[in-house]
C-alpha cells in the first residue's frame, strides 16, 4: 500500500527566479503556492545555497575593492 510518487516538473529557470524573488522578499501568495506544488525542494535548496555563495562572494569582492583604494 504505497502511494505513487509524483514528479514535480519545475524548470531550473523557474527555480532560480523563485529563489531570487525570495531573497528580495517580493513574492506573491499565488506564485508561492504554485512554486510549492511544482518545484523540487532539493533544487530550491541547491539554488539557494549557490545564491548565498554568490552574494557573499560579491560582498567580499566589493569590500576588498573598497579597502584597496
């Protein structure tokens, strides 16, 4: 008596877009509910971690550039 596993068909671009809007904090309730139904949670976590690394790396580069002048 196992339940069938449903495949979520969210694209990489849609996942990147959803995570980017979430970083900014501008996400409508309807879009959030669509994302929960369609996007793969593992992809969201991976894209989120990459986004954080890019953000922190950008801040480090900016600080290095400002201090170096």
